[in-house]
C-alpha cells in the first residue's frame, strides 16, 4: 500500500471513528442504552436498522448534493412569475420597470440555500459565494423557487442578491421571500442593511 493510500485510509478511519463516537453520544442523549444499541447493531433487527440509517443518509446526501431544482420560464413576464407563486403580499416596487427579466426560453436551475448561522453583509455573502464557485440567484430564479417550494419561506427568509434595484436616492434593494402568520410574502430589503442569522441565501453553481 502506497503512502498516499495509507494516509487516505487513516483519514477515513479517523472520520468513521469520530462519526461512531458522535452517534453513540447522540443516541444516549435520546434515552438509548448500550444494550439497545447492541441489539440494533448485531441483533435480529440489525439489518433493518442499518438499511433505515442508510436510507436516511442518502436522503440527506441527495438534498445537499442536488439542492432544489427549478425551471425558470423566461417567456413569462415578471408579473406572471409573481402571480404563479401565489404570494399573499408583494412589495409594489417589485415591478417590471425596477427588475427587468433577462433570459430566454425555459432554463433548469439548481438552487442552493446557503446558511451562515450568523449576521452577514451582502458583500460578505457574495465574496464567500465566489470562493465556493457560486453566484447569487436572480429574482427570476427566486420566484421559480417560491413557486416550486412554497413552504420553504415559512421556515426562514430566502434572499436573492443577484438582482438589485437602485431607487431615486441611490439606495440599493434586493428581493427576499419570508412569511408572517403563515402568510407568504415577497419583500424588498436594503442591500447594505445587513442580514439576520436565520436568512438563507439562494445561490446557483457557476
């Protein structure tokens, strides 16, 4: 075995050991005992247990890897895109004039939701996306996301930094999806105002 292979093997074993330690700790915190864990791993139900864990792992991997697939229909006007999302309230400044639609045909896009778990500025978000090979989603892509996954904005605000409107005073605004009392809202927020830690930022691979 080459040094490179040995190093890779050691790295994998280290990660596996760390996972097992974390899993056992999480299992015990939820009331699981050593006897029950032993039964699940080597008892009659072990195959069932392992298959269920593998299914859950693949479901999570698919979500991380695949993101959220949407189809952006650029043959539609912005008004039609908004209408298709069935929002309960829409900021009146989100208009064709302020956010012209740029694109042709129907384009399939993979939307990733980036979460930092802390307050972020728009500049810092875009700079970080650059390092990850991402670009911020446009308003058209955000609207396609809102149409396809209407309940996501009830979980957290979703921001699209890829389309910017500058008003008469030179202030920049971007659109985001949010909710209030289960109502789905399509908002605008100031670019330079900063974003709270619960926000997700819609992004697309370059």
